[in-house]
């Protein structure tokens, strides 16, 4: 054990005395001049030595104590308590600039982002300010089910755009799709066996796995999940992405919709309808959601606003059927709201004033141009490969061959700073949502060079 002398020079206009002293001692510890177990001067001796007040020394020591760099032992004094490993980590944390940007931007062709220029932030900011000015809205956590104003706005919007028929008390708002799925799984009473397409939603699959469900992957044809295959299985729930079905990734056809409803009614099971970006039709015909045709109450409707607004605005909702609604209301008082009340009220005004409809019209035009460009580029650069437009997911699937290792293609692209994602069926998914047309041309040309 060594009794240390503090080396310190007070600088003018460099902050308060105790902060300067704290930084000086902190640096001595991080640089190894003071090691674990070394003793610091007492407050009285340090005050004499440095010609500072005892209050200044005490405040500096308190800060060091709070950060775990020193400890105080009764009747003995203050001792350094940071070992070499901790000192290195502290040094790394203190030297990290959180605003540091990567030296070169990646071209992101995954579905996790969208084109920021497609969203008018000025309108959104206007409604945020409007909500902030009403202090009574912001002084509580809010309704765990979702703000009443937003649920009313969602009720009208979903009926007008997707044909969803529900009361506002059937709607539950959440921060994201997965949190709502976890809630459904906790409310569900029945056989924990769920059927879904093989090329399903990985995040949904993770929830079902976490909640102890057995996932059965069902065969698909051009119209969606095979009714014949469904009837050969013992299911408790059925998961359908009604906006992107089957091998052709198209909205669910009316004939298949009727067959699915007949099946869930006969078997008395739940159909989870994921209507992901169901409004975004720019190459094919718009078709209404399954939920609006469910006369017997077996459908739970779910969707997110992330790709219509911005992915960073986390807002999803579900429409419960009667049985689930009854179970939910029995437990509602035990839940806290998961979505920001500020953003909920902002979205409510945005929807009520008709801005979402305007946004969708603009997105349809934008994505029609971009998807057409992507297909022309793939025809030109990959003439011997097949491809498929997946409208609701804002991507084109490029099929590279049955025997190809998709991870090879994704990793090769990543090395050239282009991000793409593989799929279940020997294809790479190329999203046109987040990049400009010029960047899209550049990216596809680069991929052709990399992969050939």
C-alpha cells in the first residue's frame, strides 16, 4: 500500500475546482500512476497540500466514490479501488465519441429501412408540438390499451383503407408487432400448435418458440397456404400474411380467403392475420383484409405503421376477437402502455386529418417507379435468373439457383459495403425502399460484378 500525493494545477475557465480535481485524480488512476489499494491523502491533508477548501476535496472524492474508482474505509481513509481491467474499460468508455460516424456508408438493400425523404417530417413535427402544448395529455402514463383518440382514429382508418370492422374497445396499441404477439400468446388458451408458411416472419416465429408453441410449416401454392395441407394437420392457430401470400407473394385471393375462413370456423381455431403494408399496392389489385369477412369472430387482425411512416416511429395495433377481448379485459389492469403516449396522440391527429391517405398515395407512386426500375435492372444485369416482386415487403426476390449457397452472396456483397438478406428459397431479397434511384442503379450494377 502506498500513500499518494495528488499532483494538480488549477486552471482558469476550465470548470469548477472539484471537477478539475476529480478529472486529475481520475486520469492518474486510469494511467496507472495510482494503483488498486493505494491510499489517497485525507480530506484535511489534501486541502492543505493543494490549497483548496475541504468542501472542494470532499466533492471530488464523492464523485470518485460514486463512480467506483475509490472506496472509503472507516477510520482508515480513501483507497483506489479500480483494477487494471476496470481502468482499461473506463479509459475506453471515456475516449469513445458517440457521434463518430463510420468512414464509409453502406448501401442498405434490406427491408429494415425506408427512404427518409418519403416522409414529411414537417407535418409530423407540427402534431408533436400540438400535443406538447396540451400539458394535461402528458402528465400520465396513459391507457395501457392505447389512447382512446388513437383507437378511434385507427378504427375509421382501418375500415376506410382495409375494410376492417371493429369497435374501438377491440383495438390494442403496442410499440411493436412482437410485443403484441407475446400478449396474444399469453392470452391464448388452446393447443399450442401454429401453422404458417415456410418463408414466414422470423420475428413472429421467435415469439411462438419463446412461448412454447410448436410451429408447423405448411405447403403453399400461388394463392397461398394449401387448404389440403392445413386440413391434414391438428392446429390451434393459423398465421397468415394476407398482404403477401404463397409462391407469388400476392394479396390473398377471395376464393382462398373464403376457404380459410370456412376452415377456422369448422375447427374453431384462431386465424392471426398479419396485414403488413396491405395498402401498398402499386403493381397489383388492392384486396381487403380477411377480418372484414369474419362473421364468426375467429380472426385477430394485426399490423404496424412502421413502413408507412418511419421505422423509428414504433407503433402497431391489433384487433381482438370477442374471446380474446374478454380475456384481455380481465388482465388489462396488470399491463402498462408500451407505446409512447406522445407518439400515439401525434399519430391520432395525423390519421384524423387525412395525412396517412396522402402519404400512402405518394408512397404508391414512389414505389411503383422504384420497383419498375429494379426489375429493369435485374433483367439487364441478371438475364438468366428469375425474380419476383414482393410488393408489401417493398422488395424483389432474386433467385440464384437451387444449389447456390446464399450466405456466400450476402457475405460477398457485404465485403463491398452492400447489405442484402437471404431468404428460405435460394433467393436474395433486394429492397428498393431506402435508396434513391441513382443508388439503386449503382448497387445492382455492383452486385452483378461481385456475383458473376
